[in-house]
C-alpha cells in the first residue's frame, strides 16, 4: 500500500470511532532548519502490532514522542482513540498517557531497586485505573499478586529478588516489558526493543513480544525498529519512514514483494541504491 492509501480513512478518523487505535494525520515537525516529519499519515490498528522502520535519524523516535504527547506537532493531528491530543489540557493529556505502557530501548530499570520493586514502581506511583476511569491506589497484596503475575508472563517467575546488576541484557528487557504491562495498558510502545542483543536473544524477545500480543488481544502495540528480521517476525503491519513521510505501509508480504527501490535497498541492507549512505 502506498503512503497515499494510509490516509484513506482520514475523514472517518476525524469525525468518529475507527478501527485504528492511534491515527496520525499530516504530522509535521522541524527542529530549526531540519524537517524531521513532513506530513506523516499513519493508522495503528487496534489489537495488533504495527512496526515503524527506517534509517537512524528518519524521525521514528520523534514520531513516538508525538504519540505520547511529549512533543507538539508543527502541523497535523495525533488521535489516541477519539482524543485529539492537540486539544487536550495538561490534566487530560496526563490521563491519556496513563493508558500507555512503554518498553524503553535500554529497559531503563532503577539500579537501586530489585526486580520486584522495579515492576511494582508504576503501581506504587500511579495505582491502577478504576471502573470510573480514574486512578485507584492499590493495596500491597494487590500489588504483589499483579507483579508476580507479570513476572511469570515474561518467564521470570521467582526472579523478583534479583538485583538489576545480576540481569543479562535479555532479562532486563523482560523486566522492562513486565513493568510496561503491569498497569494493564491499552497501548504498548516499544522503542528499539532488541537493540544490543545477540541474534538468539533477539529471537527470544521477538517471540515474547508476539506471544504477549497474542495473549493480550486488547492491547494496541507500536514498535520502533530498524531490524528487518525482527520486524518480519512480529509485525501485523509495517510502515517505513523516509524523508519525513510514510514511504510504504502494509504487511510483511507487501515489503517482500515491492519494487520500490528505496524500500528494497533498506529491507535488503544494500549500500547501492537511491538512499545515500
């Protein structure tokens, strides 16, 4: 699917509910004279994994920060569900952010806390979302039950006592995923989740991402990556950023079959082609 097709439901997205959990329309962002995003249109379907790929410096992380409302666009809109982030005040924007779980590139664990306390941290700070949609403080027994359940779901049952310094890179990623899941998020964001891992551990984390999605079909996942092997293993949908826009959007087969020379060069990791290296 060409980039122009991504915005096919723009009118529907602007006026009411859609199958997309996150919708970007005409998103633009520049830093000084550098135009990073130049009219991004993208739908992130509910209950599935969408992976955004592209070379370093193409705006993948900038796009993620817009989805979280950490950056305001120069032009265009970001919808999270039916909420237009540009129209929200600080309190409402904070409430939207509580609907997200974030898996950071380096896991971003607290070295001063053990594994259990790292996973429990979001619950102690923010509680959980009650039936009325508001934050609710949790009792210690509730926290323990949920943390242990999350650690079990990522293959770390019984590891709560471990110090962060004892963990391998792959275990750190698993703890980071457990922490992202512990508040039952509606949206799950991954920022380069396999960076720094060897191929075997990368495959394990990919399998964990895929199995986590399959076990939590209500979650809408957005992954930032430049690893094509990992992307093809986990993605339901793929969007490639190039020169500030979505160059190609589709499933894995679309990327294998495309004759677009820019996309082919990136997917195949070739030096020769239209992308300057």
